[in-house]
């Protein structure tokens, strides 16, 4: 093999390695991660230096408004964001759950009806807990308190389901 041919092969191999390490998916993944971090940071600013009573987002359960207030570290937007759960997708899941979900007891809504289906395995479900009454149950207080928390939970399937 001639010297120039060897040099061409070496150059092609070097460029190939460089292109593998700079693949478009790696760059896209980095851009996606940066975009996600920016959107989470922008969302976190929504309640920065705000009182717990400020409404960060308003959702609906039928004709009723369900606020997501800035809250504190134990409830509301700050609680959800401090647990690393806040994102556009998470916000959309809260919206879908409140709008189309199934109430299992007052103030507890699941996205899917618990206990349905044929599989004995638990189903991944989305849960929203809210208080339609005053904060701390004190009459004349902040009413409605709104969303306390939202999370993913595994709910059991019914063993009695006819399949």
C-alpha cells in the first residue's frame, strides 16, 4: 500500500471515530437535556418569591376550578417541584387526571379506574390529591386550598374481574 493510500485510510478511520463520538443523537440528547433543564428552571421561577396563596396554574374538574397554588414544601407547586416531579408532561397528566379521572374518595382522583381489567398485575396510575375546602380546615381561610400533591402510584387490579 502506498504512503498516500495509508494516509487516506488513517484519515478516514480518524474521521469515522470522530463522527461516532459526535453522533447526532448524542447532540440531540444534550440539547434535549439542556432544554428540559431550562423549562424546569423557568417553571421553578413561577413561584419564586411568591406567597403560598398565589395560584401558579388553574385546572378544571368539570365546571369547578382546581388551583395549583405555590404552596409550601409540604403541599402545592413547591412541594411537587421540590420532589423533582414538575415538567410539562407532569402538568398535562394533572390536567388529564382532574378532567377525565375517577374519584375514589373526596379529593383523590386517579387517571384510570382502580381495580379494573383482567391482569392481576398492578397498573401504573396517576394520582392527584386536592382540597376543595379551606386550608387547614379553618373557616374563612384560603379557599379552596387546591392541589396538595400529584404522583404516580401503582394501583391493584381486581382479582374478581371477569375476563
